[in-house]
């Protein structure tokens, strides 16, 4: 069975945004869990969310037939790769949910917002894993004490930068120094989130009464990264697609042999 039907290259941007419900995010997680039974390096949704944000910001429109093998290690259009969807129905359902989230994120990044508290602003679907661990009973925490949970938004940032690194030519710095600095500063803000939050936790992100799991510095860095996504989206929209360099073949001199092979001089043959 083909892991992706022939319509895999259809791009989702043409659809009307319809926000995913919590139950539908759970459905995506279940599909990724199933993919992971056939390819154990299938990423979590938070990683996919960051990857998607980078694709939306990317200078070139990258189609699913190109990015699905990179993200999920699944083949498309009949090609078998390391992973695969269970069937066409599962693939189509995943792509339908993916398309709706794509459109929701694109709409948020296209909106003119002055405050990240604005309902129209982009808010990544990220988990406070350290907070979730801190809320577990002591015995459950002891069982996983040897593991260090990822920091807030760390997996999202890793997914974003994975997409950047997968298509480096699309993220190459422009010649204009001021614009290049704009690009570097925006990417640096996202790279900062790929590091661990080593500052003392003072806040609980989703529960006012929860155990502190995130530092104030981390939340500031997170806000800076979201604004950086807006900057990247605007930067590439302003510059437009990369222009391919056209190399023109040199024109022979008038007295040179004609390149057509006639044996005549260029001026008396094709150059006449």
C-alpha cells in the first residue's frame, strides 16, 4: 500500500481555517503513536508544530511530498520509506487535521497583532512537561527521576530549527546587511529555546496553583521566539522567492568558428 495517496502534494493553504479541538489534537497524537510503532523516531506533536511553523515562514513553498519524508520518514506516491501510515484512511485523516492546523497558524502569523495576549496571535501547542512531572505523585516522580524532562517550548524550537537545517538554501542570509542581521537575530531567538531552562523555576504556565516549573527568563525567551516567527514570516514575504541565477552562454566572436559545426565563421553563419 502506498503510504501517501497521489494527492499528497496538494497544499493546505487554500482551506478555510477551522481550529482543532483538544480531542482532535489527541487524535493526531494517537496517529503519531501508531506511526512510532513502525518507526521509533517519529516525533511528538510539539516537534511537528515547530516544524510546521518554520515551513509556513520559509521563503519557498515546500510541498507535503517533499517535507513528509523529512518529518515522518514516510514515503509518498508509492515510495516506501522507514515509516508508513496504517492505511490511506489514516493518512487522509492526518493530512486533514494537519491542513486545518496549518491554516490556523498561517492566519495567526498573517494577523497584525500588538500583544501576544491577543486572541488572534500565534500560540504554539506546547506542553509544560516539567510541570506535568511536578504534579505527579511522589512515587511516580521517583520512577522517572533519572530522566530530565525537556524545558518549556524546547521541543517546539528543535522542530523549527530542524526544518531550517533541512532546507538551508531557503534560509540563507540575504546580501543586504540590515536584512541579514534581522534574519540572524530572529533565528537566534528561536535557537535560544533549544537550550535547557537552567534558571530557577518560579512560574506554572497552565495552572496558577501548580508547582513552579518554568523560569521567568524562559517565558521572556519564549515570547521573543514567537515574535521572531512573526519577523521571519514578514521578512520572507517582503523579499519573495529566491531568484535563480541564469547563466548565459558566451557569444562567439564574429571571426570565431560557428558553434553549430558548419565550419564557417560565426559572422557568416548563425551570427549573420
